[in-house]
């Protein structure tokens, strides 16, 4: 079967891009990263794309007068490349319904919390302040409401005594690098179905939960 043509949108470090690219490079993986787009010319992730031989484009949002014009430019590039799935990986621009509705069911994001807990920024600080015993990450379909779409995969990690923001972030990031490739694989294998605002995986209610303690 043809591999799912995937684009990854980044703004910075690109460690999730690296994890996705590494998985796609494994023999038999059902998706390929056909394109990387960054809205930041200096994103470190662009170097990973270059090293992995993945075509990359910089589309600076500041070159456009409105969000819609920026999104139209993204859309054109993605369609011209025959992209079937878009993965947001640390892409720091909010996408409006203009773009999100056009890519509904084909646009996913990873967020560093167990949604619906802690949408938005500073997730690890907020998890520590709330004295959570577990933290984690969520891969979800994107809808116009930020960090609110149907959940596909969640990975759980413990919050340990002595954790600070950096320690917890590092533990969650490791989990992200498991969860995102898994979600990509499940979608590429056509095992994920969007049923209204829920996800079904292999016909069962999602999200799939990676929980070492379970
Ligand atoms: C990750 O924590 C991701 O969950 C969030 O932004 C961060 C991106 O990290 N959306 P990287 O650029 O993939 O290393």
C-alpha cells in the first residue's frame, strides 16, 4: 500500500519532527514525511529535515497581511505536494477555521498535557502547581478551538517527587516521541475513524492510552 503522504509543520526545536521522521524511515512504516514547513526561518527543526533529506519550506507568517492569507499560502503548498495528513509539531501559530475546516480529519497536533487538562501554554508548571500525580501528552485532531479536538493517543507519565518544570517536561517529551509516531501509524493504517467529536480506533472508543502504570 502507498505510504501516507504527511507534512510536518514546525516553528522551533523539532524533536517531534525527528521522532516522526525516524519512525517513517523504518522499513514498512505506513507513512512518509514528504514535506516540512516552518513559519520561522531559524527553526532548528529545519536542520533535522535537511539532514534527513526531507524537502522543507519556510513560510514566514509575517509576510502575510492576514491569518487567512498565510493559511491560504500553506494550503496551496500542501495541496501542490499531494499531502494527505498534516502534523503540527510545535507549530506556534493558531490556525483559524478557514484552514482547520478545510483539513478536518487530516490535521493533527501534539500537546504536552493530558487534555482536557491544561490546554494552552505552561502545561508542566500548571500540572506541578495542581499537584497532579500523572502528566503526559495528547495527540488530537485539530478543530478551531485550541487544544480541544478529538483525542487519538494519550501517553501518561508519573509526576515524581522532586520534579521541576524541566524534569517533568523532559519526561513528557520522551512520551511525546512515542505517542506521535504511534498516532501517525494508526492513522496511516486507516485504523482511526473520526465519529463526530470522538475517535474510534479499530472500532473501539478512543483515545488509545499509553500508561505504563496501567
Ligand atoms: C512539544 O512539547 C509539543 O507537545 C508542543 O510543542 C513542543 C514542540 O517540541 N506542541 P519540538 O519542537 O517537537 O521539540
